[in-house]
């Protein structure tokens, strides 16, 4: 009978699968670059401050913990309370879809594995759909 090492039984996180902190930062930066560059994302760009440095950091910190990496957002701000924090912003299906399209494009651009992209997009959709607070 063979005993397994603890490392062998450890579940691999999305944070590890994506490539860790550097790759996640690259993804978040590409996401916000696209938001600033592409006219199709003007709706969600208008919901963000200028400059977007704080938004970039907050999404990076949030996604780090959400993907199973360090809980950087929670360490700084406590529970994310995503829906409550986004209530002041008009988020309808259009904004949800822009966010999702921008993230899908960013994942493709930075070379995230197609299978992981699909898994993440499923989870992103559930969260983004839950964030809607306006009709339409």
C-alpha cells in the first residue's frame, strides 16, 4: 500500500492554473487596457474613475482570492460585498455583457488555456449576472 503525499491530494486552484500572480496581473491589466481602448466597452468604462489604477488593483486583489490565491482584497477591505459595492452603478444586461466580452478578450490575448477560459467564463457569467441592478 502506497501512502500519498499531501501535495498529491492538494487541489490545484484557478490561481495556480492561470499562472499565479504575474499572469493574473497581466490579465487584469489587459482587461482594463481593452476597456480604455475599445469603443464597444464605453458603457463599462464610464462607470470607472479616471485614472483606473485603483480599479485595476481592486480587481486584481479580488480575483487573487476568488481564484484560490492570496486573499489580498479581504486583507485590505474585509468581505467583498460585491453586489452592495456595485449598487450605486447602473448595471443592466448591456454592462454585464460588455464586462464579460472584455474579460473573454483579455483572457484570449494573454494566452489563458481554452479550457480554463471556459470554466472561468461560466463563473464570471454567474457573478456578472447577479450584479445586475437595472432592467434591460
